[in-house]
């Protein structure tokens, strides 16, 4: 197998090559003056199975999806026998249903486009809704980075912290973290208005007085969910509040708003390279690629 370093995940792909021992194929890329994307594989993939590592987080998630498609096409044209897309953050994964009449299902459209480009299989990380992947036209799997995030807090001396999911639907995240942290798990309830996007959070039966709490979510986008949760925890008298996410999109001033809400540290992964990506997904993805060989 060879690992193709997508422009959006170059550092992660290089770490995966080191951990797996699979040769790295660099990619030259540029954006033309009119905004179109160009990629070129700078190594041979003739007869190889390849893993194309390319996250599709903002900014430029549409461009990054096209780069991924172009790399898959280039790999197939250069003789690759199988193309596995490793897409830590899968753009459009939250539009996985027709929530309102007249909508489409964006993530399924993306999957069909990727299939047409030559992708044979997809690996992602903590996709927003796992059942979505069953609708894809190729095998698709989601890995969980939650144990790695929880381990980060154990290393920082927070074994025994309470794991909180900001939404009942994401309770599995708090449960996975609790297996490592061993300090209990719970969730808030979140209701979203589908027209305005506004959310409301409540904390039925939760009591975290004097506890260290880690709020864990799959995605932090505007930070509104974490800010709302932190406010509830502070009102309840939590001693320390931290937050962790797999995909720290942190749009606009999200990071500042979260810290201003009393969260002591924000921890994310290199699914979205940036100021909070303190945990690498390389060990998780490398293990999966090794297991597949
Ligand atoms: C949605 O259900 C996700 O799990 C996250 O909770 C959400 O995307 C976070 O968005 P924001 O940071 O804008 O509140």
C-alpha cells in the first residue's frame, strides 16, 4: 500500500506513512487564478493499493472534495488497483436526511461523486451519523477518536473527570470517554429549530457540583453548543470545565466565545489542523490501514 498526501492533510498523511511503513506519495497542488483546483501525484502508484488522505473541513470544503476526487482519478489513471479515501472530516455529513421538503441529501450526493471519481472504499472518523454510511455506493467505515481524546485528559491528570455529551443523540461519545476517564457520564438535551438553526439546551437530572467535567462532541462549529453547555455546568457549580471534539471547525470567534464561557481548554484532533488540534489521528488510522492489508 502507498499513502497519498492530500493537500489538506499533508502532515497527517506523513505521520501515517511513518507509523505504517507504507511509502508516502507527495502531491503537488495549486489553485488557478479563477479558483479551480489542480493536483498531480509525484510518485508511482502503478499496481498499488493506495490510501488518499484528505480531510474536507473548512475553509474550502468544496475545493477539498474536488481535490480528493481528482487525486482518486489520477491514482486510477496511473494504475492504482484500489483507492481508499481516508477523509477524517467528511464535509456535508450533517445533511444526511431531508429535514425539510425540497431539500436533498448532500452527503449521499458527495458519496456518488466520489465513487464516479474512482474511490473504492472510504474511512472517516466520528461521522455525524453512522447509518448514513450504509447508503454509500462503496464500503464506508467510521473510526472513533474519542478514546484518544479521553486519554489526552488522563495524561493531563484528569482521570476521574465526568464525561458530558451536549446532546442525548451523542451519548455514545460520553460513554466511550467514560471508559477511559472512569468518572461517570451523562448528557444534556438539545432541541434545534430547523428553520432558524437556534438550539435550546436543558440538563434534566444532571448534578456536577464540584466536579471536573469534560464536554465532548463530534464537531464544534460556531461553538454555540459548547458555550450553552458550559453555562449550565458553571451554574451547577462544576469545579473545572474542559471541552474536546474530534472536528474543531471553530468558525469565526468560536474559540474565544468558548474560553470566555469559562472552558479552561479546548482539545481537538488533526482532522482539522489548527490551534486546538492537539491529538493526532495517525495511530488510529494507521491501525485500521494495517488491519485492512
Ligand atoms: C450537531 O448535532 C453536532 O453534534 C454538534 O453539536 C454541532 O455541530 C455543534 O455546532 P455548534 O458548535 O455550531 O453549536
